[in-house]
């Protein structure tokens, strides 16, 4: 599957041999670039179950391609979610089903830094995206 342009940028950015401190700083920068979500959008209805940190997710479909917006109360999680959005935004529902989360974070060189709870939380975000797209 071809990677969307933002995902290719992410791989180029994170794919170089960086220390964990450099990756963490980059992650937070990516998270800071997420478009702000209005307080009235941060409702329980948009909250993702299964995340230790709060993550809100909204979805729109434009010409059969999904566009997700997300916010989190944790900076590192915001960065991880921003990288997930880079990977999935613009995909069809069918392509969304094919996204391999462990492989994606492996390509970014981040998988060994993800605690089991963070991996589970990101998986919960992806599952919620698939539910919304289904």
C-alpha cells in the first residue's frame, strides 16, 4: 500500500537514527501541530475507550476518504496520535482496515519505546477509526 504524503514525511523524519530524547522532542512537536479541537467537541461521545490518557476522535468522510481529527490531554500521546493520523488520513475504509499499527510504528523506529499501555491505547484509537469508517 502506498503511504500518504504526511506518512512518508513522518518516516523520513523519524526514520533517521535519532536518540529517544530527539524522537520524544519530535513527537511532541508533531502533537503540537495537531489542529485544536474545540472544547464542545471534547465530549464523552468522542472519547476513545481503552486509552489511559484522554483521547478524543472525530471523523469526516470526504469523497470516500476519511479525515480524522484528534486531541489528547497528554503531549506524548498527542504526538503518537498525530503520527497515526499522518498514516490514516485520506484513506478509504477498505485501506483503513489494512493499516498495520505495529509495522507503522516500527517503520518510525518508535515501537520499542511504546509501553504496552501506549500500544493498547493507540490500537484502541485505530479500532475506533475503523468503527467510525465501518
